[in-house]
C-alpha cells in the first residue's frame, strides 16, 4: 500500500527499493517466465535519491542476457548484490515451479487417463505432429516453453519454394495445418518457375509473422484432444535396457511427469543450442523476436539421447540475417518485385486467400565490391563455428557466397516485409554473424540501404541433431519403441521439411498410442516428396542440413504440386482413419471427378484443323503438311503445346453444336499437366512399377562394377558398390552417395542379365530336347 493510496494493490512480486539487491528480482523473474519489463512505481513526492535510484534500473540488454541464464551481472566485490540475487532466484524458481505444476496437473486432470502422445516443441514440426496425432484419435499434450511462441517463424517469414512448395501441398493433402495457415497469413504469393512445366513449379508465399503465429495457435487450440502444456522438458521416462528401450513419457523441469505411450521430439535448434554474434556465444535455442533475450537450450535431453540411448549426435548450424527498419530504406533505389494477384492458394480447401487485395510488394537490391571487401576484411571476427560446423549449402552466408563466387561482383539481396502493419524488413541473402558494428557497415554499403537502421543483428545458431539413420521409415528411433523424431533434430533445415516430418511422425505416434501399431503411414519415393525426404534421411543420413529440391525426386513428373491431394488424401485416410477430414475427402473426390470429366471431354471434342486455326487455337507452325479437313481433338492440341485457356476461348466459336463444359479452375493445371506429360507419365508408371518390384531383388554375386557393364553410373557410385558389395538392391539404396537414378540403372541391368540368363537356359533346354528327339528317332542297331 503506497503512501496516500486508499487501497492495496495486489502484485505478483513487489520489491521495495532500487539498489543492487532490488535489481536482482525482476531480472530473475524474467527467466522464470514473468513479464519481461518490471513496472516501476514512484511516489509523487520522490526526491533526488529516488530519481537517481530509478535511473539505475534500466532494463538493458545486458540485464536481459544475464537474467536468461541466472548469472548475476555483478563483480566479486558486490557481495550484497550476489546474496540478494541468490535469494531472488530461489524465490522465483519456487513460484514458477508451483505455477508450472498447476498448469500440468490441470491439463492432465482435464484429460481423463492422461495423455497418449506427448509432443515436445511448438514449432512447425511440433504443431503438425500434435495435430496429426490428435486427428487419429490420440489424446495429445503439446509441451512448449512459451505458449505465445507456438508457430513462430524463427527465420525467413516465407513458406514454400521449389521442392518445398510440394511438401506444403502434401502436408495439406494429408490434413495438415501449414497450407491453411499460410493462406490466412500470406501477404505476397508467387508461383516460382511458372515459365517452365508444372512439374517444377514452386508455390511460395511471404507471410505476416504475427498473423501466422496467431493463426497457428488458433488452429492448435481448436483441435479436439490436444492440450498445450507450458513447461520445459528435462528428460525422457524410459524403461527397458540397452538396445531395447521403451519411451513411457517425459519429466518436466518442475519434477512433474507426463506419462504417455509415445513421445515425439521436435526440438528444432534447442538441443544444446548456442547462439553466436561475432565471438560472443550464448547458450540458447534462438533469439526472441518480440523482445530482447533468448530462449534457453535443452541440455539434459541431449545427454539422455547420447548417454542412455547411445544415439549418434552431431552438430549443425544455421543463421539468420539482420532485421532492418523499412522506414530508413531508400525504396526508390531498389527493384520492385510484385507478387501474383490473384494468388494461388496452398490449401486444396481454399479458392482464395485471406489477404486477397491487401498484398505487399518485395524489393531487390545487390551487394557490390565494397560490400565484399568489408566481408573479407572482417572474416576473422566471425564465430569459430563458421569453419568447424556444417551449414546449409543452399542457404549460404554472405561470406560463403563471396568466397565461393569470387568472380561475381554482386549478389542479390531480397528485401521482404515481415508484416502488413509493421516496418521490419528481412534482407534475405545477408546472413553473417559478424559483430553488430561490422553488420552495420555491410548493410550501409549496399545501394538503397545507405541510411538503413539495423533493428536486430544477424546471428548463427549451432545445435545437436540425431543421425537420422538411427530411425525407421516411420521416424521411430530403432532402439527405443514409442520415441519419434521430426524436424531439425533429424538433420533438416526449413519450415516445410519440418512440417512434413512432423505430420508423419505424429500420425505414426498416434497410431502406436491408440493400439494401431500394425498400421504405419510410410510414403514411398514414388508417392510423395515427403517419402523422398524420409527415405533420403533414414537411408543415407546427412552431412549438412538437408533441404528439399525437386531434383531430389526421380519421379517428379508424377509428384507435382497440383496433384498432391489426388496422390495422398485417400492414402492417408485409409492408413490412418481420422487423419483426413470428410470435408477434405469430398473436396478431393469432386476435383478428381472434374479432372476425369475434362479429359474425357477433350478427347471427344474433335474438329478439323481448319476450324481450330480459324478459332485461333492453332498457329500455322503446328500440324504442317496436314490436310485442313483432318480431325484433331482437344487433347491433340494440348499435346503439341496449346494451352487449356486457349482451347476454351476457341470453344465459344467451334463448339456451338456440341455442349462444352469449361474445366473448373481447381482442375485446370492438373488437366494440362496430364495431357502435356502423357507420354512421359506412361513411361514413368512403368518405371515406378519396376521400382516396386525390384525392392527385394538379389544382386548377382559375380556382378562386375565397371563402366563397360554399367555406363550410366558415376565412378564414385561404382567404387562404393565394389567396396561394399551389397547383396540386394535395398542394401545398395542405403549406401551413402547412391542416387535413385543409379539404383534404377542397376536394377534394369540386373533384369537384363536375368533375361539373358533365362534365354540361354531356354535355348540350352531346347537344344537338349531336340537332341533327345533326334536320338529317339534313329533306328536301333541289333
């Protein structure tokens, strides 16, 4: 109760005084989950002493840094401050643990019988895993340190891209959340590679960070059977022994235990994470976006994985560029990069996106020789991990680009707004954890950024990951039943890869926990990009953060972004009942019917070449030398490069006597692709059938691995095969460095050898029978 006040004011914590001892309490409270900024209450009659005391209480970056790890920012001489720090730490720890116990017990009691599945981590993998497990009928706890960071885009505020866009569409086809949330939060949409064929198109969207996180949190909270538990997981509850463990739940830092039949680990960059800015390293999983400070790493969990389960852990790193103040950028000196309007939605359930008509533009600028000189001059100030820990090859730091492409005088920098209302700009291409003052020099050496203000510096983060060869194809740890991994802990990089792995791991964990362990959602390389992703990880492992590209899929003509629902929706519904909603199944069925109807109509719609030319559907260069009266169908025209839109315009003049129903917008891309790639898809179907037959095929022990016998294989592949001498094609596939094309060539060669052998045997048998008949027909000699 303050002097002169008529009533008491309840506060969660109250510190009287503003000296060294008082300074400890709010700092430690921040680390325990209390509001980051203390509210300072000053008496109206405060004198000079109070003003001085208040000036000593700034909430500085140093204070936040110290508070995040409970390390007192005092020298050895500040005895009183150190004692007070310890007292405050104990008090706040007790309070936070009591609050955490209330949260956990409340969650457990509201789900009769506890939980079936516990998902650790609220990132992209964790959200999809928890949602998928709940959809197949499991009672799920999603454990996260902070509820308000669920669905956070820690790095680039974008979703999709080449190869990655296919993953998002596949997640959506299986009932996942990412596509729907992106359509709600997207503020800039583009279809990459649109000038090429549909097989290499890459849907991509820039999202509003705040809207994306809010939409994901609403989606997670709306799922029946899924509860969010705020807490930090300290350890796994294990039973069994060496090589035959079972995961029975998790133990929180508060001491509470959440029993479960299955656990999904989606720790992202938090497993022994360390953040670096220049030579300063901080134990942390990531920097907070909305406030100063970091989120603490997961240490004990890493020890359990390595020491008890004896899983092989390795280190990877990634980085994020600085954030700029858009109000200080000279936009007129950059190149405009508009998006597409109307946008192509990610989700098959949507016809339009939420922010239609409210899109933002991105811009582009370039580095220059002066930029490169600053980078090279200060390379020695970068963290040591730049030289010792692998980073994503396809998302390189600025130093990597300058060194690897020394002949290039400029590199592209994309300036991408992070929200509709804010002014924070993400400069894609400027990653590099230099000291902040060097980062500012680099930024201001670039055209248009000469006066730019850096809001937050770039940083690198290194972290542990588990060698994914320790997992089965359903993403379960081989030596520990009921423990599943997904996301960056498997060695991947990117939101989309994390979401795909999370959905598959969560669905399989839910099936195990609900007693359907015999069923597994395992996708093949011929079924989905997600199948390629999992197969690459668990058979080949990773030596650098794994990023999905369309070139990794040998059947990419079949695995297009336009047909993910036709490939996977019914597949997911049949293997994991409940994973896919009835609404989604009905939408998929309608789209399939529309595609088939359009294909039949195009085949039946036949007109003379002269009519097609008169309608503007055919140029003079097509069908040269053909009689003008020769009939050609709509499919024939699509096969030679005509577009479906052109055909449907021609329908208004050439189909007056024949009813023609225009192809629905949702089916157009699929119809165009099926006709354009018809011949290739037919051959691909045969190759996929061969691939399935060859999975267990034995390799002849006398095979000679040489270019003379196998001209399609690279020297490195031949050397690996010769060194390991695999006995089956499956074993050959699991060798590191073996490409799917090489395995296909090897399989075709084995089949050819088998046919030649069978032919020789048949010829020998025929010759033997002929000789026997000739002998029998000769007259006997008395």
